[in-house]
C-alpha cells in the first residue's frame, strides 16, 4: 500500500520518502496471495474501488513489465456446491454486472472445462475474467524501485516513533528510531502501516480502528498446471463480509507461477497471535480436498500466516484526516490490500496534486467511526 | 473429507525424545531408567541416527563407539517403559494444555502414503541432530557431487561406494573419516582438500589434552590416508566441478586465509565423484516451531539456547546434541544423558544422582571446550563467495543463481535473506532452504556489508512444516483429541 502510494505520488511529481519499520514488503504483504479481485465484493463503494484498481493494476503491469511482478490475468472461478448456493451466486453476479463487473454464470460443463480437476459434485458457478494476481512482495519492491527512479527515497529498518506538528497542530513530519534520519519533515504524511495503522494513527492523535484478522495459507509442493484460475467456493464471499470473531474458513485455491498451489483462507480475530493452529490448517486442507479431490495426495510444503488489517465496517480508510491536517490514511483494506492498492495510491496522489479524485472518497473518510459511535 | 485414517493419540508419555541418534538414544535410555514413560520417535528404520547409520546385521566395523551403540540399542529394545517409534517423520510439534503433541507421518513398507500418527507427551527432548553444511560453487549441481555425509551414509547404510575416483573437499575434521572410509572400502580418493589451515588447535592445549582419544582418532584416519597415498592438502579447495551428465573432474585451487583463490594455484584433477562438507547445520525446525530462543554459535550456525540442564527457554522443552551446538557424537551422548536425567527428575521426581550429574557436567565442559576449539580451528571465512560465477546456482530447488540474489539486494533493496527469499525464491523449493539457507544468508549479509545474524538465519530456517505431509494426511488428523 505504501509502495503504491509512493509510486503514484512520485509519478505525479511529488517528492516522496518511504519509511518502513522492517524490510520492504515484510508485513502482511509477505503473507498474502497478491489477489486483485472484483469477484468477492458486493456492489458498493469497495467494489467501485476494486474495479478502478483492477484497471490500474493492468496499467502498472504494462509499465513495470508484467513478468517482473508476475502479473497474471488468470480470472476467477467461483464454485457452487449445491443448487441453493448456485442461486445465491446468480443473485450476486446479477448485482455485480450492473456495476461493470464481467461476471458470467456457468453450468457444470463449463465449470469442468475451466477447471478440469474440480470436484464432480459441483453444480455450477461463475467466471470472472477481471480477477488477476501479482506476486505481492515483488510488486511492492518493483513499485518502490520505480518510485526511487523518480526521485523517491526509501528507508527500510526505520520505525516511526512519533509525529512532528506545527503551532496549529498540523502534521509536518515523523520522528523515527533511526540514527541516520531521526526526523523526516513533510508537507503530508500518509499512514499506510497496514495492520499496524491503528497503532500509528493513535500516535498521531487521530485514531482509526484498524485491527488484525489472522489468516493462514497452505503451500503445496510444485505441481504442473492443475489449478488454472483463482478458485473459491460461493461461501467465501459471505465470510469476507462477515464480522464473526470466531474462526471462519472458506476455500480459496490457486496455482502460482512457481507451480505451488496456495490454499486459503481462514479468518480469526485473535490479536497478533503468531502461533500455528493445526485445527485451522486441517480444516483448510479438508475443505480444499473437497473442491479439488486430487489434493489429498499432494504434499504440504509450508504454511504461513499473516494479519489482515480490518475496520469494523469492512471498508478501508482512504483520504485526508480532518482531525490532523497534513495526515492522510491509506489503510484498513483487510484481505484486499494488494488489489486495492492501485486505486488507493492513485486517488491519494490525485488528491495531493489538487486534482479531483476519480472516485468519491467520502465512504472511506477517516473520521466516520466517531460519527458511528455516539 | 476423509477422517477414517485418523489416529487417536495413544497414552500420554512423560517424555518424547525426538531423534534417534547418539543424543536421542542416550536421552531416552537415561529417562526410562529413571522411571519415566518415554517414547523415542525417529524417522529412520533403525536406531542410531546418521552417526550410527547401519545395515541389518552390521558388525560395526565401519563405526566408532559401536559397543556404546549396542548397549544403548539393547536398552532401547528391552526397557519396559521405553517405546521406539521407528519410521516416524516428525512434521510438527504442537503445544497443548497437557504438554506437547508430536505429529508424524509413519512410513510403512507397503504404502507410499505417510500415515498420520500423533504422540502426546508432557515433555519433549529435541535431539534432531545436524546435516552437512553446503557451499555452492560452479558445477556443484552436476550429478556426482555429493555431500560428505551422503557419501558416508551410502557406505554405512547401504555398503555402496558413491564412485570410483573421489575428491573429498570442504573443511573440518569430518572429512578425514569420510576419506578413510572410502579408501578402506576400495575407492580411489584423489585427494582430501581442506580449505582451512587447522593449526589454531595448538592454541588450546587444555582442550586437546582432555580429548586425547579424539585426537588419536584423527591421527588414525590420517595414517590410513597416508598408507593409501591419499594427498591431504590444506588451504586448498574444490572451486569448480566439471562435466555435463556426470562429474568428469574438478578444479582445485590454493586459497589464502580468507579463502580467496591464490593466483596461479589452480589445477584440474580427473575424478567421477566429489564429496563436499563445510561443517554442519543443526536441524532446528522443532525448537523454532515451539518458539525456543535461538542464538548464533561459534561456527556460524543457528542453535537453540539451553541452560545447564539442557532446558530451552520454553517450559518442558529440552534440547540435546547438535541442535544446541555442533560438537560431535561424544558431546551428544553426554548432553542426551543429562537432558534425559533432568527431564525425568522434573517429571517423576526420582532421587537425584548428584555424583552422576557432576561427572556428566565435567565431561560436557571438556567436550564443549573441544568443540569450541574445533570451530575456531575450522572457520568458514566468506572468500568462498568469490568462487561463484553470476550464473552459479545457489538454490537448486528453485534454480536461483548467485546473480539473482545479488540483484534482489542491489536493484530491489533487499536488506535480509527473508526479503531475498520473497523476491528471488531461494529456499522456497522442496528442501525449504535446508541446502541453500546458510549460503544465501552469507551472500545477502555480505552484499549488505555486514555479518550474518541469528535473525538472518532464522528467516531461512523457520519451517512450520518440518517434513512434507500430504494434505490428505493433514486433513485426516482432524479428529485428533489431543489438539
């Protein structure tokens, strides 16, 4: 998210410094799948953002050369396991089509043609041509590389410890834990601290409620191209939008360029607990086998976990914060951070260059949570 | 979803010993003898680990300490409180309310699939040993280039010679028994090429005196080599292997004290096999899974931190042998026995044998001093990095070259090995960085103008799934009541 903001701001001619606590892309970026999806969102402001972002990522892919960020317009396939879920899915796709999503309802024959190894229990589904994927860490590094070429500076291993304010209370920079750059002055500061953006916003005295939602991904041994698209079940959409605190799992399966198959997705609200939970891994494995039976004989090579940055209303926080002039937010994108990064960076750069943003930022405004809780 | 193959974890053991090499055997036997219900879990079909790898009916002629092994093996088979689970590959150890559940796949002789088995215990003793530390060099991926350990394992375990004309290269005392074993079995060893200059050992007279048997052992190997006219060259390394389908020869070079190639000191030698070892890398997946505090050892390895009782920083987790510091079989036996005794005392509270403990602690101190002197005598300076070409493979699973690693640092701004792993994929393949983790760490650290740290190594060594397990086996465990 920070890299996309830096890339678009640098492209717009702004002078940019990126401050990163760890290594580049070492936060949630390193623990996600790099999805650029329109399929998993219901009509509304987030879907508008996703549609814009999907177009922008295609453009980024062309500018940075697709292969350097492993951009793949692979398309998404949603599998319905029962007539009921097929009905629900058709309802969703009908709504999505009205907003410009290329969603096609498919029967079992088309499904088996798109995904020959999918379970024969499936009754149909939907195909989304716009769904794409990048290798998230590479995409981040390449965006920053391009930003550096445009004059941006990048400070890895540098944590923000506080904000600098002027006499009127406006944010004019950040203090860091680095001896080389203890203070960085700036006209604007963008909070793109991912799952830790909530903590950072408190440091700025303009809190936004960004909280961690833990997820695991299973990675298999390298295989030939046995899973062709991003494949998930109709229940996934419901889970993405849910606010349940307990464990939720739904199947998301996809192949990668390296040949490994990635299996998600679990959602748990357990704070920043980094421990491995075998019951969750087992459930993910069992559900993936349910969709792709051949996976039962495939070896699990590794697993990783990460924390999605979510807000209580499941919408990201994008735009200037009226409570702290000079501070902008680009956070709270939950599991769609990579996908929505393109649009978020682009819209913020438009705002900072004095242009009218392509999308209305009102639904994403940072102070909306205070209005909601009397 | 299949749940029929689920195995309900059996009884709760007092102690699970993970690994059946010298440290694990010694720990399990000591613990059971104190009255602890103990299980020894090991991937191998027979006990003994890498050090005592043997065949059925083996007379032990190729082994050191065979009588020690026979005693331990007999105790293992006979003690009523001690169960041996052979053929169990551990892929994850889970903390539970009652202690730990060790998740394994059991490899039977009939089925290709691993059958999931979970073993519950109050305490675990991690004795997972070490494997050869490898450094890449041009041609090291050509068939015919083996690790020194693999060549020895082939000989000890199958009675098979890896080749006819063999070059033995690397650093450390382990090269000597490997070469001596090969000539003893009838191979031609074209030379032992020791990159170091092991003279620093003379500066540790006390460590040396206390370990006369070990020095005598080394001298014995040297005599064998001399008898067979095998050249032993120090400050010399195999810097390249040649051939396409198989090794046809190597380039051997004289090195300076930083292991840079000395101009004019290279020559070609014909051979069909190369056995290479640059020390050992401890297997630390399980301590890392359990959240044990780790540290950098004198030999540059990541190891688990232990206290005087072989306890890690996590309650109920003991570590013995190479996983808490590479030091050889004798040290492993002592640490194993100490870990077994202390774990038994802690779980069953039998009366403590202070005399025995005091003797073991003294022996451990002597062995550790010896190990420290060895690490100092056989350092691995980073001049080996100059042997690499841009296109030299570093990670063979994912075919990542030294140049690609360099680009990840120079062009993409990677500051640590984990970032390089994410950008360029070294360590992402089937072996999960076991082979290239150390080399990648050193390459990235140097490219960033610094020394490797424990955190760097951890980034390449953390493996939540220690051994591949099928998704079917993983899913089938869903009904385990222990988790």
